[in-house]
C-alpha cells in the first residue's frame, strides 16, 4: 500500500484528488496540507511514502518544501503536480530532489502511474512534458525545423480549446482541478497574447490559425 500525502493550496483540488485516488486499491491518502509548513508539521506523526506537491503555494512553496523534505525526510518521494510547464521551473525542482513532475491536465490513469513509479524509486515525467522535451532534443540534435507555435503555453492551449468547446470558467476549472481564478488568469493571458477583444474574436483567430482540434 502506497501512503500518499496531498499538498495544494486549493481545497477543491485536494478533495477532488482524494476522491479519485482513494479509489485505487494500492493507494491510501493519509493526509492533506495547503502549504509546505503544514506538511512538515504533520509528517512526524503522519508517515507517508509519496508527497503529491503543488509548485506554487503561499508560504513555503514546492521548491523550498522539496529541499526541506530532502534534508529532513529523505525517504519520502516527491511528485510535483503543477500547471507550470516552464523547463527552468521543472529543472529546479527535479534538481532539488523531486522524483517526478506531472501537469495538472494529466489524466487520472497517468497520475496513478506516476505515483506508483516514484514510490518504487523511479523517475517520472508526464507524457506531455516528456514529448515536449524529446522534441527539443530532436530539433537540437537532428537540426529539425521547429514547429510553428502560437506563443501559448500547453495549459493555455488546453484552456483555449475548452473555451472554444463552449465550457464556462467554472466548468473548465472543475475539469482541470484548478480554481476559477486561475482559469480567468489564463484566459486573460491568452487574450493579451492573441490580441483578441472578446471570446468570439479569440475563437475566430484560433480557428484561422489552426490551433484547435
């Protein structure tokens, strides 16, 4: 049985993850915390095997928490669960001792595989990150021409697609296990990057550029 501790400052996300992961026969959610300080305070009396840890949190964030875990609880494996897909951020937290990194748009099955992998002492990257990094390697080594890009991040692309599909902010937040405020921030960033004045104009631009599936 893998003992799992959830750390994220969004209570809705934590509760959703608990409900999903507790259905797995080999996983047991033993605790929750909204930041690194709460996690470290509970670990002496709540032992666990894997911490599923958000990267950006108020107080002690994911990077600092990972460093503390390595120093104080080196037997605990860390799997980062974040919406951040910037290579620098990923490299920093993996260099600090995290065993894996999963984006918050990752499917349930792949998330479970990630938890199982790091619990077994292996490294893990979700498929979206792994493929993106492989593409960078291929472009560099084989000198392949880079693919045209919209300038949007992977998460912004996903939210753009869901907006075009007609989902509301609340529905998108629920689907991606994040907060409506975070979705609105991404929507505003998308509007600024594309120059769209409203949702209809945004969808029109995305369709004309071939960004939607």
